[in-house]
C-alpha cells in the first residue's frame, strides 16, 4: 500500500505558486530524502504531505488527507518542524505532547513508557526535567524528534532534522529514521546535507522551483544533476560503496 500519494499537487502563498503540480508516491518502508536549493518548496511540500497546509491531491494510505479526523491523522503522521520552539515546559512534558492523540485526561502507563523510550532513543533522558528554554539548539532539536517518536506514527516527516546537531547526533538521528523505515514504516526527510542523505537513505527526490527534477536511487546522482539543480560543479566519488559528492 502507498503511504503517501500526491497527484498534481499545487500550492500558492498569496497567489505565488510554490508547488507546481507535483506527482509523488511513497511506499510503506521507504526512506526518502527531499533535497534542493533554498526556496525550492521542500518545506512546503512536507507541510502539504503532513496535512499542516491544506492541499488537494494528497492521499495518506490511499485515503484523501482531508477525510481524516485530526487525531486519526496524528496517529499516522508525525512532523518535526525545522525549529522546535522552546517554552516553559519540561522536556518530559514536551515529549508527552506527542501522546496527545492517544491520551485521556491523564497519561497512561503506556504514554509514559512511550515518552521514556523516545527520550532513551535520543539519549536525552538526563534532560527530562529541564525546562526547554534552557536547552541548547541541538538538545532542543532532539526533543522535537523525541516528541515525534513518542507519537508512534507510521510516517515520520522531519524538516532538516540534523541541523544544529554534532556529527555523532546527526548519525544517531539518521539511524533512527533508517530503523523506523526498516520496521515497515516510512521516513521522509528534508535535508541539505547530500552526503549524509546518501549514507542512509534509499531514495532521493530533488526539487527546483516547485517541481521535482529527479527522483530515484543513487543512479540519479550525476554531476549534471547538481549543475542543473544547484548550479555547482561536483565530482562524485565512492567511499566504501557509498557515493560521495565533492564540490569542485
Ligand atoms: N508562509 C509563507 N508565506 C509566503 N511565502 C512563503 C511562506 N513560506 C514559504 N514561502 C515561500 O515559498 C517558497 C518555498 O519555500 P519553502 O520553505 O517551501 O522552501 P524550501 O525548499 O524548504 O527552502 P529552504 O531550503 O530555504 O528551507 C519560498 O520562495 C518562500 O519564500
């Protein structure tokens, strides 16, 4: 079954068209990274696919996204924005917000367990009682990912989740996304770091000016593509069987 399907997806902000008729299908178990220059429409696409922006032409598990109740959709999709906003709540309570679609008035044992497990996965249990506006940028980023995992979705969408993270934490987040998809779920990430994407993901969707210009496995990565999409010259080498893009 397709986890996500977009047909002729269009989106405009105040009359300015940003998505210009995209077609995209993403299956269960897929790990997809969306790449492209600043302003290409990547975040807008992710927001449309997650239901944050109302767009026609998006199906989630073969049902139009608009036909889902809010909590029903939240059990299927979690979305990690580019910036997780800090506040006056503890890390634990912030991650617990991910359980909102499941919770009654009080968190159940199951809810608390899901929060503990997400904090552990991100290695931030020691921050559980810290107020989020006292965290570093990277710590806050991890809280956002933990909240998304606590939501126990079937599709994990993350917008530049490795920004602000040190190299070890970047690898951890990418491993989490890969493990999530290897369990039969779907990971869709917007990223700028092509080489990090190449190291972990299986499918690469390149956008430019609101359109998809390449979509596939490592075979779509050619110097010509980087010239066309970013206007830069690159050489593509290989290290341990993984392509590495080197700007010239
Ligand atoms: N809320 C908004 N109102 C008006 N225009 C917007 C809004 N959000 C984004 N845009 C415009 O839509 C276009 C696409 O933005 P989007 O954030 O989707 O790009 P992106 O590919 O994610 O960029 P980046 O890599 O810089 O994050 C840009 O020209 C941007 O200025």
